[in-house]
């Protein structure tokens, strides 16, 4: 049903004031999914076009950013399907990758000490860029975009337990990459016996 | 009250209390404020008492803050903003925002 001019102005005005301010956030999320600026540009355009056309379905007062993230994620998946480009690891592969990370030979304390000597900013940016899906989107949503586990689960279309698992493994992968970075940079000293085998955080699933 | 200092790493005493292993297992969920109220309180109490676990908490907290800090300043390039506005206009959107070419 066509809108009257006044209704159209209200439609556009509310979209501009509630959806457009999240463009930076949507871009960051799109970039985390695509890891490519040109692709992120396309995904953000697609996200906002779909959001604009569906704006009448958006429930006023609810979280517009979460809604946009969901559209963005779906736009990314559709693009990926069209391109037949397999980016996301299958669950079996996820388990395999995670298993290489989760057991860190009880040296969490030494790694923690090592990482405190590192300027985390640049190294973390690089590590995040290298973090594989589906870990990257979970880390981006929760740690960068400050979404709850529940919101991230809704955006990603997976159960909360899956978000928790991907998030924790993603964080462990990042810590491992940072540790390797520090060692490559010569910041690390050899792990010595001074390191007590302290209890290592092993977040449950 | 007993004069004997409590050993927080001893098996938990009382409903809801947690030992070191349990506290560390729930550390990220605690930092994310994703535990239930009782769980948040139990981990908070343990960390306040346990010199062994607190450094882990300190490290993980700094790590999570660093992740947020290293990305949150990334903004959409001007070109992306222009492309979005232009695409929306082609779809009928009338914006007060001017696109600078």
C-alpha cells in the first residue's frame, strides 16, 4: 500500500534517525565477516537497502542495531551462497581447530605474563583479521559490539551455547596468536620452570 | 566468626560458593556479566578473596578491553557512507543528509 507524502516523510525520517546512526557499527561487523573492504561496502549497502524496504516491519523501541546486524549477517550469507565461496568452517573443522587451541599445555600463566609485555592494539587488530569464521563474528559481536550472548545468538541464528563455545574458542585462538606474535617479536623469554602450573581458565561449554 | 583465615581454594562451603577451578571456568561469563545473579556474586566473592585467581581475572579483563578498544574506533569510510545514501535514494529514500562527491 502506497504511503501518503506525509507518511513517507515520517518513514524516511525515522529510518534516518534510528537506522543510519549505526552505519559505522554495521560496517565494522560487515568488515569482520568479509575481511575485505570492497565486499564490506557491498554488504553494508545491501543491508541498508533491505532495512529501508523492511523498515515498516521494525518494531519501534526495539534494538535497531541488533536488527541491522541480523540483516547484515543474512546479506553476507546470501552473498556467500551466490559466490559459492566457502568461508565458514564446518562444525567438524571447528572442533579440529579448537582442539589445537584449547589445550595450551598448562602454560596460561606464562602466556599471560608474556602478553602483558605486548602492545596489544596493533597485534590484536592483526590477529582479529586472521581469526577464522565462525569465531570472528562471535568475538566481534560480543567483544567489539558489546552484544549479549542472547543477542549474538539471534543475529547469528544459532543457539546461545554455540555462541558461547565459538566466543571462548575465538578468544583462546586470539590469545594463542598474540603469544606467537610476541615470541616472533622477541618479546618472549623461554618458558621457564618458574611458571607454576596454575589453574587454567577452561570456560565450560 | 572464626579467627582462622578462609582458604578460598578449599572445596566450596555453603550453597553457591565456588572454588578456584569453578571460578576460572566461569571467568569469561563473569566478565561478560552473563552469569545469573547468584553466580556473579559467587565468582565476585571468590576473586575478592583469592590471590591466586585474581591475576587471571586481571589479565582476562585487560585482554577483553583491548579487543574492544582496538576495533571500536573503526568507522565506515566516507565512500561507503556515500554509497549507502545513494543506494537508498535510488530506492526512494529522501534524506536530509547531503552526499558530498
